[in-house]
């Protein structure tokens, strides 16, 4: 077992973290990599307008949502770390920053974690037909 400078064994999260992941996280909500990736994603097809401080209004198509962020499809023209503000049903205005992009898709992390009860109400509002909702 390895021991860090204060004589304590590193946490499982610290052992599994990658320095790149820590740098990516520094500017946004302070979530562990495990917290981010384990958040349940709900598929959506939601066009919306985001606000960007330099570009103004930006059209997005959300393809999935979680309590920690969302994924979009389509060209973005944004660099990693750039921020957008979006408006979601039941949540209202929330800021998010670009964590990754591959040219045709992009992943954004919310500046705060959305409460699970608010998230459930939002998903219900986005998918009013019970047959389209994912089982819990």
C-alpha cells in the first residue's frame, strides 16, 4: 500500500483519479470523477437556446441529461472550459461549462448538482407520456 506525505493511505478516489481529470474539475462544481460518471443519464431530444457571454444565443440539441450535466449533439464552436447558461423546466436558469467535445458532440457539467427531486420533476415535465420514462 502506498502512503501519502501525511502518513495516511490515499483514498480510493485519489488512487483512481487522473491529473487531467482533476484539472478539468477545478473550475466547476467540485465533483469527484466517480460522482460525475455514476450519475444516471436520461435520454432526451431537447432543442434549446443557451446564452454565451461572447457569442450571445447559441442553439443546442440536448441528447441526455443527468443531475450533474448534459450532452449535446452538433457543432459547438466552443473551447473546453467555456460556460453557457441554459433554462430547464423545473430547474430554471443554470450555468454549465464544456468538459469535452469531439466535434459532433459535447459534454457539459452543471455549476451545481441538481437536486434529485427537482431532476425527477424536470424529467416528468420533459416526458409526460409514462411509457417513455425510464423505470427507476
